[in-house]
């Protein structure tokens, strides 16, 4: 893992520590959507739609 990515993780975790339960639930669902999007983006070119 690159140093830049590690720094982003640390900054993100610090921000999460200051959020209330509702905000954390929103962040969790958003991260799941982004994870799914990344998985689609990382598929082989012949598997992509269009």
C-alpha cells in the first residue's frame, strides 16, 4: 500500500470518529456503493456492458 493511500485511510478514520450514528450509517452505505462501482470498473473489458 502506498504512503498516499495510508494517509488517506488515517484521515478518513479520524473524520469517521467524529460522526454520529446516522452519519456513520450513511457513510457505510455509500462505501458499499463505491465498492460495487470499483468492482464493476475493474472487470475485464469483455465483461463490461456496451
